[in-house]
C-alpha cells in the first residue's frame, strides 16, 4: 500500500449528488430540531507544531467503541481551530463539569487568545495543551477524518486517560438551546 | 465508477494495527470517562423490508453539518437493531423530551417487542415506523457507514423534518451515568 493510499483510507469526503442536495431539509429547520437536543460539553485541544495550540468547545462528543476505545466529535470548517486540527495527529478531550464553565466559554468565544492565561494550562510531554483545572481528560490519535458538508467528523483512538481516583463533586455541564445548564439536584427521573 | 466501488466509498472499516491496539486505554477506564459526559436521547427507527421494524435508543446523536443537513449516531454491534440498520437506506430520528421517557426505555430494553403496542406507532409512506407521541423527528438517508471497533458510525443526510409549529412545553431528556434526567427549572447557568 502506498502512503497516499493509506492516507486516502483515513481521510474521506462524503459526496452528495446535486439531486440529493436539492432534497435537503433547509438549514433553519434542521437547527430548530437540534435545539430540542441537549448535549454534554467537552473541550478539544491540539498543537500540531508545538507552537500553535488550539482549543475548541464541542457539543458533538460521543463514545463510539469500547474495544478498542474510540470516540467521535465534529469540527465546523468555520472554527478557528479547524486548520490546526486538520494537521494534528493527536488531541486531548477534556470532559467538562459545570465548574468548568469558564473553560467551555473560552473554547467557544471567537477572537480571543485562548491560551493567554499561562497559569491555566500546561503542555503534556507529547505536546498537547491541557487546561489544569479540568481533572478528567482523554488523549488519543485521530484515526479517521470524514468530511461531511461544512464539518469534519474526527474518529479518535484513545491511548491515555487522566481520571481522578475519587469522583469529583461537580454537576454535569449540559448545552441546550444555546444555553449552558447544570444537571441539578433531584433531576433524576425513572 | 462501478457500483462496488461506489459502495466501498460509502462503507468503510477503520483498521488499527496490533501495535495501536496494544496502546489502548482499557475499556473500564474509557467507560468511566464517559460516565462524566451527559447526552441527549433519541430513538432511531428503520425498516429495510417493510416487515421488520426496529427501534433503538441512542445517546450518540449529534448535528454534523447544516448545509447540507447531516447528523451522526453510532450503533453497537451488540444492538438487536444492528442487522436491520445495516441493511436500511433510511432512518427516522425521534428527538425525545422528558415526557417521552417511556419510548426511550422501550428502545433501550432488550428482549421485548418494541412494536407490540400497535396504537403507539404508524408507518410513514416511505416505510419507516414513527412513534406517534413524539412530535419532533427527522427522516434521512444513511450516506456513509464507518465501522469503528465494536460499533458502526452512521452519517445521515436529512431530507424530511416533522416539527411542531409551537415549541412544546416538555423538559429536555438527558442520559447521564446510566440514569435518566430532566433538565429542571432554574438549571441555566452563565
């Protein structure tokens, strides 16, 4: 297998025909549907060169496979982090609780230097930035990229986990209808 | 392009080397990390033959692209719905609120006939089953399948939307740490 073939097998564009595109639901209706769908929040960091750290808040993180462990998230082509993520082999995925709302906002605000506070993050030996107040994160290799419309779906094979031994006492952070929420006490139903 | 080539371009297995697999985080640690990550809930239905309706509750639904509108979810190979979904060209994705907990449980309980209550669902002209108490759903074509470990990631191009004109008064349904939750009043933070 040539290296270009190998690369092609790990990066693939989804092509829709003109006829398929014409039959699409309009973007506003589609967005309305997803405003009904809450999501957990994560921050993805990377640094392909050691000199251009990026951080991006995502509401598309999901577990895909447990053996081998793989997760998925998607990156909008409009994200300022998209070019660096496109060239990164590895990422760190920070699992955010409600106590980490500041980090969630940091990774979702455009036009700011997300690494300006030098005390808020450190660099792993492997080069990726980690926000030190987030106690749970996963590090992994991007094993597949799928171009889907105006986003890229990234599949990540998880090779390192940093989890506290004792579960921290923070409420889960949820993003819903353009608003941040915490899962409150007594939210359980059955 | 031959039809087998076209098919290959829309169904792809991710292959990890033995060395990559050896470097994986263990499954229990990976699952612990995702117990920190809440998710919205959806039920995916399909019927490839008109005679074998399937329904499956997923916590992996995410919006991917708005133009064209595409969404993603993943299907465990262990799901009883996996074989039928593998052969389906189209699916219906039901967006669930807390009022639809019964449907969420129905699609997550194994060993039962999920379509036993003939009054609870109807069939669209295109053949897919719809649970009638769920007022918001999207219908789409599976445009790509990516095999990732013990799951298949499905990318769906959305071609039809059924949304109420007036937003319903139900709390969002959230799945977190193996428990169902509703986003309660006053959960907003900023």
